[in-house]
C-alpha cells in the first residue's frame, strides 16, 4: 500500500509492528543483522538493516522453551500419560 510505504520512508526506522518478526528471524537464523525492505512501484525502496536485540532474544528463547515444555505436557496428557 502506497500510504504505508511512504510512512516507512518518512519514519526511516523499522516499523514497530515488524519488531518481533525481525528479531524472531535473527533468533532462528543466528544472524547478527537483518534487512527489512519495503517496495512500491515507482517510489524509492525503503531498506533498513536491523541489529540483534540480545535482551529481547533471551526473553524469546526462554518463552519458546516454556511453550515447548507446555506443548509436550499437553501431548503426553492427550495420549493418556501423566
């Protein structure tokens, strides 16, 4: 959407709504940086390189561990285990 692309160009920073997605990508890949890119035909593209937020990624890692632990517990329970 043109309106959105222009907002990205004017703001010049990673859109807040993509923070978790970009940090999650950095977490999964182990990369140190991630390029966020927006394109609209006929308008200058928007590209910003985002660095890892290690504090966020530590919290994400902990939350994912807890989530997986809970999933395993539910699966065991559904299969008739404790």
